[in-house]
C-alpha cells in the first residue's frame, strides 16, 4: 500500500469516527427530548448513497418492500397505526417503544461531513415543505428553547469529550514521555513575567523550597507555590525568591496571549520536520531534517531565539544557515530564502523535546488519566482558538488547506498512537469550528436560539431559510478555496 493510500485511509477513518460521534450527540439529545430524527448519515448523500438501512423496514437494495410478504412496510405500518388511532408519523406509543427504529441510517458517497435530519428544523436538508405543515409535538420547533439549545450544542460537546477520552486513553495505555528538567540540555525559556521575577532563558529548575523538581507536569505549580526556587545558571546555582503575586501575573499574561510560552517551556534546537512545496524554504533547498543554526549570521541555537529573530525580516531574502547530516557527516550550508510578508518561509518545526534530550515515561492509573486527558484537551482547544486569528491575515489565508493538507499530517506508515493523537486534535478542531456563529454550522443555530432566549421571540422561518442558504454557500466557497489551494501547491 503506497503512502498516498495509507494517508487517505487514515484521513477517511478519522473523519468517519469524528462525524459519527458528532452526529450521535445531536441524535442522542434529540431522542432524549422526544424529537424525531428522520435520517442519520455518515458523509453526504446527494442523489444516492452507498448504503442505507431502516430497522425492520429495509436495507440497501432491498428497500421499500418485504419481498416475502409482498407489501410496502411503510404503507403497512401506516395502515396499522391509523387503525389503532396512533399518529401515523411518530405517535406517542411508537416514541415510547422505539428509540432507534424510526431513523434511516446510511453511508453517503461524499466524504465532506455527515448529518442528522431532525424533524421540524431548518438545516442542510432545506426541507421547506415540512416546515409549511402544522407543527407536531415531536418536532424540533415544538420543543422549549433550552432543549433545542442542548440538541445543537451536543455535537460540539461530544467531539470535545471524544478528544478527552482519546487523550486519557493514550496516556493510560502508553504513559507520557517527558524530559526530566535536569536533563534539559539547553535549559528552559521563560515568559516576560517570569523573567521579571528573576528567571533567565537557559535556567534549569532544580528545587522548590528544597524539594527536587523533575516532572514538568507538576513543576510549574510547585515553583509558584514555593518561597524560593533554585536554578542552574551556567555552572552556578542561583536562588530566586518567588513573590506571592507571581501566579496572578502569569495568569493575566496568559489571558492577554502576548507571550509564546506560559511561564516556561523547554528550549530545543530548530529542526525542520516539513517543507511546504512552492514556498521560500522549498525553493531555496531546505530539506526535512535540517537544523537551522543561524539567520543572517545571527545564531539561533533554540526555537525561542529563532522566533525572536525571524519576524524582523518581512519580505526579505535572508541567509538561513543549516546543519545537514549527509552520509555520516555534518555539512553547514547557507541558503538564500525569500520570506513572505510576515516572515514565513513555509516550514514545520519539531516541538517535542523528547526528540533531542534523554526522556523518561510517566505512567497513569485509569483514574489519574482522566484529569490528564481533560487538561490535554483543554490545552489543545485553547491553542487552536488562539491560532485562528492568523487565518484572517493575508498569509494566513494563503496557508489554508483542505483535505490534502489535513491528510499530510498523518504518518507515512500506519501508527495507531499517531493516528489517535491526530484524531483527537482534529476532534478538538471540529468542535471549535462547529461552534463558530456561522449559519449552517451548529454555532449559527446556537446564535439564533440565544437570540430567542434573550428577546423571547424566534427569528422568522423565512429569515432562517435564507441564513441557512447563505451560510451553506459560504462554507462551500471556503471548502472550494481551501482544497483549491492544495491543488495550486501541487503545481508550484
């Protein structure tokens, strides 16, 4: 199986899992509140579908008729229900007895998402004929606003919960690699508030009130709760008094989002892990695996220095000095790289300190893995939300990518640990994107529901229909643009 097929398979599988979980959130809450879900589809099914199934009625090709009886099951059910005096569409007796069987399940052929067709709701199905009929008690539009709000939020919630479950499962199953603080060869880099408190880039934390510091996961809090922290600075041991208000200054700094690190982070070499085809680095000859050691003769021994030096070269051609391993020897090359308007050159960089320094593994019990999973999921969501502001810049728009870009982040060989890590991140990204207040997304429905809760009246159905169509149009254009950028990059 070639590389493309492996990546494509991982992408489709991950996408299918995320869609199922997202739509199941909508489905579950809708059914809990007595709302009929007419269809539950993985991927979209314009004109036709790969497979469909309605429990007790039809499956795939054998739809509409029970051949052994020679009758249409839907007609049979309607006649039986009418004879019993039951609502022929979704009667009270049926609602109480059947949780799953009133829904058609299917797999579409267009892997761009999935959907639940919830009765009495203006959604991507644009079933305006249904909305012209008198409202039924089992329809979405007949339920209280708070129930409709929970139904719409459920998809996003389930995606975020999935990410937490995956992260918790990963740390429980494999543990967590970490570099002991005393093995951090280049020391740590610190935020502005930490430097003002007395820390310097390169300091290696040793003790907090005499207690040794080792695992970075709990070192931050131990340091902030201590009265004195000792660090190794070069060959000297330096004592730093910790003010009680430092933790508040760091929290305020984190809220402002102006610092690239929260309190402290590992200083690691600048190693290239990906080169974007057609961008400055690719044209200059930079390769995956190169170590960037200088920009225009200014040494960049670590990522923190690299990110401080690089932004001063917008729209310039700079000399990037790299160290390259070739046939057992290290060659030093200086390559002219044309940077973009925001000093980008089109590379990905290694950010895992375990790729450079000796590491150990921390094991988690089943109980301890849950809070760690929550912490990891929350951190990913926060980081993703902050990075979204870059999309609205000129270079951010150019860097947008579609399924090709997403597929490229999967490894060339099948690796379940890598697969689940990427799936968890994509689940976080899907949750965030879906809650954006854009019509046609869950966030758009939530926005209109909040309007209803605040002003005590619903937007008109005609307005909702137009908003849905405009939102869908915008999403289709964005989809075409993002995937178009992937195609353009292939020919650069």
